[in-house]
C-alpha cells in the first residue's frame, strides 16, 4: 500500500522524467511484486514515454526478472522500434524462465547480435545445464571476433565443470591468461571450481596460489576440491590457513570441512568444528551444516552424537534422515535403520541405497535382494550405486542365477562402464567380481572385454578371479597385458599375481614378483603378500624356506601366515616343523581349534595315538571346541543347509540311505578313507559334504 501511495504522490513529478521511471522499475526488480511493475507500466502508458525504446527495454527486463514472461513477450511483440538492448532484455527474460529454445530463436532473428547477446546465450545454456551447447556458443562467439569478458569466461568455465571437460577448460584458461581478467577474483574462483570438478587437484591448487586477491569463495572452492577429490587431510590444512588469513568461514566452508572430517573419521577435528558452529547463531540451526554433522558422526560410528544433533534439528530433509539411516546401518543396527526407513515421509534413491548397502555389509544379502525388488516395485529408478550393492550381495551368496538376473537389470538401465560425471566403471568391476566368485570365469572375462573403459580394479578383479579359480597362467598373462596398458599395479594386484603363482606352482616367478614389488612397482609387501608366498613355498614342499621367510618378515606374522605353513606341514607330513608351527599358532590364538585338529590329524597319520590323545585332552582342558562343518546346496531355488552329524533335514532317511550306497560304490572302486583323520577328529566323518554330493547327483 505504501508503494502504491508512493506512485500516486509521485505521479505529477515523474511523468516527464524517463530516468525516474527507470529508478522505479529498478525498485520493482528488487521487490519482484507484480502489482508494482503493472502500476509503473500503467503510469508509463499514460506518459509521453509510452513508445520510448529505453523505457520499454527496462520494462521487459524487469518483467523477466520478476518472472512475468507473458507480459515481457507481449511488450516485446508490440514494440514499434527495437534495438540490440530490446532483444537482449527479452532473451534475458526467456533464459530466466527456462525458455531457451525461444531465446535461441530470438537470438538468430537479431539483425546484429552484440557481446551481451552472445554472453546471454552462453550463460543461459550453462544455467540450464545444457553445457555442450553453451560451449558451442562460446566457441562461435570467439570465432566471430567478439571480445570475451568475465561473463563469457565465467559461464564457459562453469560449463566445462559441468561436463568435466578438462581439455576445453585448460584451453579457456590459456585464453583467460592472456586477458586483463586473469587477476579477477571471481575468475580465479571459477578456475579452481572447474579444475576441482574435473579432478585435477594440482591445477586447482596452482590456480589458487597465483591469485593476487582471494575471497571466501576462493577458499571454499579449494577446500571443496580436496574434500571431494582427496586427500581430505589437505582440506583441513587449507581451512587452518584460511583462519590464519582472517577470512571468515561461511556455511559452505564449515559444511565442506565437516565432510572432510567424515571422510577421515577425524573425530577430534570434527568436534572442534561442531564447537565453532554452536557459538554462532546463524550456523546453529543451519540445515546443510547440521546434515554434514549428522553424517560425520554417523560415519565415525558415533551414533548417539549423530542422533543428538538429528533430534534437535528444527527442520530436517531427506538428506538428514538418510545420513542417520546410513549411520545405523553401518553400526550393525540394521533393524533400527529399517524402522527409520519405513517411517520416512520422503525417500530418494540414496535412502534405498544406504539401506541395501547396510544389509550387504552386515551379511544379510538375502534381505538386500528383497529390498531391491521392493525398490523396483515402487518404481524408484536405481543408480549405479544400487547395482554395485546388488551385485555384491549376489557375489556374497555365490548365486549365479541371481547374479545373471542382476546383470540383465544393469543392461536394461544402459550402464556402459565408462568414466565421466557419473562414472559406472565400478559396476562392471562388481559384475566381474560376482561372476568370478560364482565360478563363471567365461562370463567374467566377457564383461571385462566389453567394458568401454577399465581401471586398476577391473584388472585386479580378473587377475584375482583367475587365480582363485585355478587359472594361474591366465592371471599372469593378464598381469603382463595390464602393464602393457600402462596401468600401475597396486597391493591387490600383487596378491592376485602371487596367488596365481601358488596355484600354478611357479616358485621362481613368485620370488621374482615379491622382490619386484618394492624395486619395480614401489609397493611395500604386506602380510597378505607374505601369506601368499608361504602358501606357494608350502605347496612346493619348501617348508624350511617358508619358515625362514616368516621369521624374516618385517612385520609380526599372524595366525593366517602360520596356519598356511601348518597346513603345508600336514600335506608333506613334517611333524617336527608342524609341532613348532602349532606352538606359534597357539601363542597367538589359544582358543582356535584349527591348530589342534591339524596337529592331531598329523599324529594320527603317523600312528602316534598317544600324541593324538594328548592333543585332544589339551583341547578339553583349555575349553577349545571345534566349530562343526557346514555345507549348503540350492535345489529348485531352495537352499538346503547341512551341519556335521545333522539329522534335522526332512529327507534325512533318503540322504543317509544314498550315502551308504555311495560309500559301498566308492569302496568297490578302490577308495580307502584316511582313517587317521577320522580317529583324530571325531567330527570329521563321512557325513560332511558327502550327502550334498549325493543330493546334487
């Protein structure tokens, strides 16, 4: 009402001044009130300035900024005379409303587009995330010899960041470096953001270092760069420098730093940021910062602290609830996570992914699969992360049938296994891993060959898969091919290579590769590599050499390393070394039944029954109980589980009857059971595994 009064009181004083109308329109652009704009327009219609191009241009511009495209279009169409500003004002109104096709049509109909016209097209397409077209207009603008300014460069760099086009971004940087805008603080921030989103941390840091002037946006861009690309520890260091330079952090700064703390599980630093947030009123109830804090505490498995923040948030979003849900899932409280998921008023695919991942990580793979089916029934569009978790569940179950069905879903959703803004290469890697764990080497190899792009994980999945499925020669061939592609091996690669050497009995090659780890590949051998080497030497009967290797290890050997040697001692009947190794194992894990059973069986094979009795008596005295063996088989989509001496199965009579028939047939064929093992461990009897083989027949 006050504004309308202002217009009425000013009527006679403003009627002859176009500049006064321009000031009123500027006021309307800030208020974004339709009644104000229409009132000023009405005054203009009654004034001598009704057909003045300048005033009409301002009116179109204000209508566009206020979101009243209909009035802007009507005014533009009725203008008897237009100039470049008329077209630019209308193009600006169209881009703001998202009518980019019409904006492009108006642009092409312009008699003479100017620098502003080109900038509007470059920025308009970039704002609507049509990045490639934005860059096309930027290139055309340059070829048409229009002078590029800070608006041109800013929009083009934003487009490069959107499509992760590092090559184009670098070229634009080179052009910017030759211009007078190179020292502009906004250009510097745009460069950091572009390099960060393209994953080039080094160039982002150099762009920051060369800036003569910095603001909070510059610092935030670099902190976010390290938080998203790593190392996250650098994000904390940049934040400390920002504080030392007396630059006040804002919501974006604190949210990024808290996210970096979450990635590092840096609880101490996270608590310090939290304390800072509590001291500033404008940060205390900020939704983005609160979400980041909930996520940080949840990822650090401090679920009570996460819940404390969550319960005190005045406003929550789906992000808040998903972070909390994910925290419960990671701390093995999957039931609580499911209950929270069921109560969520709004869910997105990230919420579904968090719960599916929780089930998979906690070993409840069947529930993960059922949740995926529910997701499909509710018409939620799965992402590459959904398929990654789904395939992990299939791999853990070693269920090839389900795995192939999951593969079908992956193909239907058009995943191509390539890098980009939404890289899905890891889904291809999960497919390879699933097929290899299910023993379907050919299918895994087929996926690997059809992948558009591969990374070190792709090669690792194949090399380890070949090794685990007894195809050591193929694993080593692929390792050589990996080096030809100049893909640098990592610790997992070398585990697969050493495992392949073990299965193929290639002792000399194994020695070469473990030696080459530090000399050629810059990798320090870890426990798993030594375990593979001990297994290789043990299989080859070089037990003393394996013992020397364990003793000379730069890291303390664990039960897995000694257990590998003890198993080899049993195979090669070296009771003296077996005694030594068993003692080492019992020092590390006195409650583990494995060493007792193996040692007992070794004595039994040599007929040393007193020692068998002594070992078994020692087990009873120490309260060590051997866990019974367990096997399972799937028949007609139903899984049958069997324990040793199991008599709970509904078809137990048929199973034991068939077992007797098979035992007789095996005896007639010349099979002689290892009586030593049976006597040494009463739980190791003919019931384990054999009935399953009968059922499978």
